C-alpha cells in the first residue's frame, strides 16, 4: 500500500521532471536564437537549477500552479534569527574557463562560510571532487562568494539551503562549468543525500555545475547526479537548523528564506 509520504514524494519528483523539461526546452530555444548569449545562459541555468523534488531552483522562481493550489492566506512570517550583513556588494567578475587544476588531492581542505547567521564549517573532499574543490578555492580567493545571499530554502520533501549566486536570483554563475564528480559516493545510499552533505547545483544535464551549491540540513531524496564535495561540521549544522526553523517566504515549502542569510566572507584553507 502506498503511504501518503510515498505519494507526496512521487508527486514532487513528477513535478520536478516537468519543470526540468520546460527549462531544457527554453535553453534550446536560446541556443538557436543567439549562440553567444546561449553560451552564457547555459551556465546561468546550470548554476541556478538544482534538482529539488519540491521544484527545481531556476532563475525565475516560478511555481507550477497546476500541481498545487495556493494557500488561502500566507503563514505568519517567523522572526529573523540572523544579524545584519556586513557592508559590501557581491562580485561581478566572470571567467571564460575553469581555473587550472592546482588543488592537492592528497591534502585536506576546509571552507568556512561566515554568514550573518553564524559560521558554516565544511570539510571539503579534494580527493574525490578535485575540480569542484579547486573551483571553490579559486572563487573564494577572488571574493566571489563574499556578500552573496543564500537565495533558496526548501522545507518539504527536500531539505536544503542553496547559495553561491552573486545575483541572488538563481541565475548567477562564474562564466564556466565544472565536470560532475564523486557521483558514486558510498554515502549516497538509496538516492538519499544525507544531512550535512554539500553538493553542486546543476540543470540535470552532465557537466553543468557552476558556482551554486546546496547545503543539506535533513536527509533528502534526490537522484545521485549532483556532485557531493563536502561535509558540514556540527556547528555549521546548528546554523543551518536555525535558518530552516525560520522558514521560507512563500509558505509553500520552497522560496527565499525568512532569515537574511548572507555570506559575509567565504574562506577555503588547506590543512
């Protein structure tokens, strides 16, 4: 007998597949219209379209009205648990190609996301995801993530916070793509990304990762097609739980977080 939870997850996955098909059709249209612009937009979509079963994270953030009726009234907004962001504006620089691979695959790397809500400490997996860790090392060194908003929180079916977009819209990107890595990680059992995982966003197509990534604060069922490249520490999980508890603005389980989550500074260090 199919339980309500199983049915809900099935409907969520079906919704995601429909949205992915529409986004891919739009991408092909852009390619035909203007090859130069399309090259840039392909990266934009790659960065902004994380495959979340509750609705893929695209730049326009439009909801599929055919899947669920809007609530009669929006829920009361929960208090903002985070501090005011430090002065500064997000970077606008982009690069034409992936940075040279200089990361030491035998070394240990860590990343601290110093946010308005607290520091999210992350252990990076350079051995199994060298291109991804190398890219984050490069971008963090350029200040690419500084003063950027974590623009999307999902609180139903999939439990993640998405960050890494200087535009804060789901459409920002560094100008290049990186290959998928570590998709056979033993931790991804039963198509579940466990709580504490840090993984890349993409369009659902191979090799479409950019700069956007998601932080899993509760076990989330997803196909193993999103590069897992880090693990969040205990203190970082407390910060994520605080952000998640504040909810998101749409009231539908998928939208901008009520908490003002801004990365004041991202630091990658070799240890």
